[in-house]
C-alpha cells in the first residue's frame, strides 16, 4: 500500500457560511467511510495560517510569505493500493468539501 496526501487550498472553500454544518457533516462522513475501509491515516483542517519557517541554521522567520498565492487549508493522509484509489477518495472529499483536492504520493519510510 502507498500513502497519499490529499489537500486543499485555504481559499478554495467558497460556500455560504450557513452551509458550513452541512459541509462539515458531509466531510466527516467521508472520513468515517475511509476509517471503516481501513485507509484513513490522519487528517485535519488548519486552525489558522500562521506559520514559522525554520532555516537550516536554526533561524526562525514568520511565513507564509506575502507572495505565496496558495496556502494549505486542510489535508488527509490515506493508505491505499493505487493512485487511482487515492483519486477516488479525493473525489469524495472534493464533493463533500465543495472544493478541489490535490493528490500527492508520499515517499515510503526508509526505516520501515
């Protein structure tokens, strides 16, 4: 099995605020379904966009930078047999969250 990161841009969710409970429940239903299928690893939305960047020399600066056009709004990590499976789960999340999802394969753990 391979792990995939499914994520969405913070500004991608553009539905009316009063629809948030419905969107949240639909998203949680996909999470429950993924857990029941045994593919859910971890996921969540980001509380706020405040980030810190730690350089190789240990210097800490605030980020993301103003020129950044897209910032991470939330993510899920799933463990599935194929990219096609990951894309199917991303499609379910996209429908539930009402926003596009990005899918990336996570490199395998070299110590495993």
